[in-house]
């Protein structure tokens, strides 16, 4: 199991089919990563989250064409598709299986069907949350301390990458109290 994820209370390892849609070796991911690496300024490190997110926002049309226009993604929410794609790109850039996850949370105070939201959490000298549905790259990335910090305000349903997948071990009553 993941050493970094043991800090999350109520974590239960499981198999989620969604992890099969995170494909770090796919042609789309390889093409995007190659383009990204060619556009980096001298001295910039490719695996830095802020640098990558800025590049994605500057090249949003290309990003959407590569990742959002696939037939099997058409019925999924934008936040989910963006998170799957970002997780795959970060894994391709060298983040290991314990450093980047798609996380699906349940927002407090909203109807369940509107309360689900996906984003990415990644470890880069501390944990960061990345939400590519925000209007700017500055809003899209923020330091969360630990995943538990994020989960105190938004309980999680599941988190996964291409290797690991977990579901919340909490009871249904935990969600009813939201």
C-alpha cells in the first residue's frame, strides 16, 4: 500500500475500473508531454505542477482536443475528464504511483447529484490540489498540507491513479450528515 496514503482515515483498497482510463503511455499523453517539454523555458523543470498547469491553460484548445473529445469521455463531467487527463500527464512526467491521484469528493450542503467533484492531488514538496475547471492557473493549484486537510471540508468517495485505487471506508451516515 501507499505510505503517503496511510494518513487518510477510512481508506479501503479496492479495484475501480476508472483507473484503466489513466494511460500515461498513451499516444495522446506522449504527444502532449513532448510538446510541453519543447516549450519549457531554459532551466524550468518539467514535473513542476505550477509550470504544467500554466502550460495547459495557455494551450487549452490543444488540451481539450487531445483529451476531452474522446467518445468514451463525452458523457462524463468535465472535472472528471480533466482530472483523468492531468493524472496521466503527471504520471508520464515522472510522478510515482504514490504521488498523484484523482480524487472524487462530495461537497457539503449540495444535492448528491450536484455534489460530486473530481480533482487531482499531487505531492511536490507537500500535497497540492489541482482543479483544471477553475478559471485561471492561479486558482487551479493550491497547497493542502495533507490529503486529510482537503477531506475535512469535502469527504471523499474514492481516489485512484493508474495503479492504486481506494474508496472511503466511511459509512453512509457520514454522507447523510453533510
